[in-house]
């Protein structure tokens, strides 16, 4: 079982009431496509994987999914509670 060092979950406002949830800092051993597919199905939202030079792979999900993602990561043991940062919550 892989455990991420430190994962950041933040919400970025778009226009009006629309927002995007950004998940970064997950270990590269995880299959980001499988994680994204599970989250899209579980939380009824769309999402993408973005390559960033500074932060590596970042997962974007539609809507404010910060608490859903945090609960999922803790339940599955992907990230330990002290290594999970939920920004703006």
C-alpha cells in the first residue's frame, strides 16, 4: 500500500457560483486515471488530470468536492490525517 507524503486539496472559484476542486501532492505510484474515474462516478462530477511542471500531476474536479475527497482519501488509507491539508475549509 502506497501512502502519500502530503496531499493538498483546495477550491478555486471560477465565475459566479462555479468552482473547481484541485488535488495535488498525491504519490506518483497511484494510478491517477483510476482515482479520477472512481471519483467522477462516486461524486457525480466531471474531472481532468493536468500536468504541472512545479507540482506534478494535479486532478481537477468540478464543484466543491473538498470534504468528499478528504473523506475518500482517509477511508481508503491513501493519505494519513496529519498529511492531508484541506485549504479554505
